[in-house]
């Protein structure tokens, strides 16, 4: 038996059971779900950092979309905010690395 104790994608229990194994799971409360999503984001980012694959990038994005929805935003609102920030502050295309800036006077 393998302990997982983590948030998983919706079809994982069925996949496990269809392979002839048993899966024990429960539905999280909203507060538990938000906490589990935050933990899942760190897990997926760490997996991306180790692997750098497109698959891991997709997992990070899926968790971000779930967090967005769980916090009452739409993916469209997220994209709109991303574009607003892109217009106001730019993206990362120029590969700029800020070493320091002078204190305000």
C-alpha cells in the first residue's frame, strides 16, 4: 500500500481502481481545498524545476487555473490581468537582470 495524502486530479481514483487496485479518498472542504492547492502548486513547481518538461509546465498551469477558479476568478480574468501587467510593466523577453537601483531621494 502506498500513502499519498495529497490532492490529485479528478480521474486518478478511477484510474487506480480500473487497474485493479483500491483507492481511498475523500472530498476536501473549501478551506482544505485552498490549502491543498497551494501545497500542490509548490509540488508541481518543484517537479518542473527538476524536469523542465512541457508536461510539468502544463501541470503547473492546471493547478494555477484551479486556484484561480477556487478563489472566485475566471481564467479569462487571470489572462486579462496578465495582459494588463504585460502592458504596464513588460514581460521577460529582454532577459533583464536588475543588479541594483539607487535609493529614492
